């Protein structure tokens, strides 16, 4: 059977003879920019396939988490003069790409039960699918969040049902529909092959850049990691992270930093549309406050928080925070030494960089959707069911912040970290295609789930959640707080000690 070649998206030589997990690890360690860790320091358990999909999803995720552990080790060594052992279980790492599926809530009978996906989300997934266009191509319009869904429906002039959307898309040529969706500031993408994406100006732009872009914006004095009166017990203890993100990659960046002891303050608005299940499962370890950046008093509170932050995470549509005076240059002028993390769909530049997007949009644009449908013989493009681009982008954002923190502690300066859903998709596809995957387990067994679950009690009741997949021998990643109710904390930092 003829299949596409996602590896054609690679600009890097890599190590094509190495197992995919080591090839991915090598790419990320190059971005880290330090000698490789001792072989006994970083251990991996398991190999793909875990999911019934043709991509090395577990190995790609494990490599990212392993590099996060190695970089946390770099920071820990700077603080205490020693390193620790790092390990990643592939099944656990892969399962984190579908964390929502594994969350259990204690019911009135004292039994832990699965929490169903909200009906509106389940329905949205039936409509956000590839549909054939008039010119015999395929296009994926995206319908998450009511205001964005309404923009798409206004373009299509149809009702919100799969059949109505199918018929409406069939009356458009793909390129014209893509222009109309973009002009309406809605979200969608034509289905491309990996080769089409590699030849597209946006694909070319990203192929010339690393999976994590880390740019030193300004010089400045080094900022040592021990900021309080004593050395913290956690690698990121005493560090402050301002998290202005939602659904789904950005919150994962913040949650990952919280796992290592950072004070992560999630800032959102009372009226901002959310997906409650993702808020619950990506907010562990954080605090949460409501601020409206359009309100002068709240805006000033936010600027004051940013002036004493170490990391600022921006997950808004490109240009949105810049319009409010909270772009990279604005905040770095007020807080020299800031690590500013930008999370986008299409990347730091190129003709599509101003567009917003989602998991499914990235899969459609870059070739994953085409390849998956082709390999399984579906007769049409098909989305991979796990939010693979979201979670890997979130982990890569955290890794970029950690690398920048290490550089800031060593040489000083202010840094801009940029990660994107499309670049993460390319990172996954650079690992190649699995020959067989139909017998993959797809899900954790109940025994494995008992091993990987963590339990907490808080705003959402008594929960069992899939815990951090990264293991460290001395400072195991953990969430010091249960997932908070949105807006339940004051807009202030905790004391550094």
C-alpha cells in the first residue's frame, strides 16, 4: 500500500538508524545545548505502539518528558550540587495524552466512577471533522467554543449538524473556504498531505526552525535560582509562573512547571468560554484567579503580577495580548529577565502565523489527518482521537521555559520561548510511521491505572487523576494542590520562602 512519508517533514539529519525515542531525544537534547546525561541517569521503559495509530506517540511523548527531567536535573544541580535519576514509563506517558479519560470521581456510594465527557463536547467532535469540498478536496471546519462555532456557521450559512455542515462544505472550493474562514477570524484548515505541508510556505518556515524556539531578547545579570532565605525542597521552588492560557496546550505548560514546585497562578476571566473537563484536569498544582484585562484596575493588577514573575505563558490568539500592551517587548521592558512563553497553532512567523487554531486544525494542516486515514484504509482523512499536538506542545513549552531558566541563571538575560501545535505535529511525524499497530493496547489496564493514579480532594470533590508520568528519584514530580475552582484565589504571589 502506498503511504505518505511524514519523515519528509524533517530538515534535520537526526539519527535515522536509532529507535524513534532516541532520535526524538537527540533532537531535544540538541536544543538543551549541554552534554548528554550519563546513560544511567535517564531511563525509558516500554515502546510503541500504545495507541492504534501509525505514529510513535508514546515514544515522542516519553522523549519530551525525559528531556524535561534532564533539564530539571540541570536546575537541581545548580541549586544543590547533585543530580538524580530520571525515568519515564511509556504507557503512562502515552496515557497522559488522554488524561480526561482516566479521571475518576468518588460518588455518594463511595465508589470511584468515570466522569463522562460533556454532551456538548461529544457533539462538537462529530461536527469538527473533515468534509469533502466541491473541488474533491477535504476541509476541516472547527466548532469548539460557541462564538467561534458561530463564525464558521455564518460563513457556511448552515445549521449546526453534521449533515448540514457536510452539505455546506460541499458547495465550496477548498481554498476559497479557507480564505473565508480566516477572514471571519474563525478556525479551520484544508486537509494536506505531509508532502503538501512540507512544500507550503508555512511548512517550510517551520522546517527551518527547531521544535522549540528560544530567543534571547535582551542581556541582563544572571538570576540565581535560590531566591529565598533557604534552598527550596523542589527544583522550581520560589519561581513564579503567570499562566494566561486555556484549552489545552498552554495549561499543560503551566501544570508541568507546577509539578516541580513553581508557584503557578492561572489568570482567566469570568466570562471566558472554557471546557470544564480540561480546566479540571490541567489545573492541578495551580492557583486560579479572575482578572479582566479590559478593566483598568484588573489590568494594573495583572501588570504588577507580571513585574515579579519569572515565567509568563501566553496562549491567546496571536496579537491579542500585544493589543493590550502585554506583548513580549512590553513585559520585558517592565520585568527584565522574564521568560515569555508563546503558544500558538502555526508558529512564530510565516504566512499563517496570525491565525488561531486547535488540535484538529494542526492535524489537518500538517498531514497527520491525511496519513492516519490513508494508513487505516478509511477512504478519507481521519483525525487521531487523542489530542496529541496539544499535550506535546504543552510539554515542549514547559521544556523551553526550563531551558531558558537555566540559561538565565547562568548567563542572565530575557528570553522568548515559542512552541506551536503545527511544529509539534511535525516533531511527531519526523519519527516515521509504525508498520503495525492494530493490536496496541490503546488504554491502560485497571491495574496500571491503580499504579499511575493520584488522589486529591478539593473543589471537584474526591478525585483520582492520572498523575505525572515523569519520575525523579529525589524530587518526584507532584501537585502540591488539588485542582482549584476557577477564580478561587487572590491575585497575588505566595511568599518565596
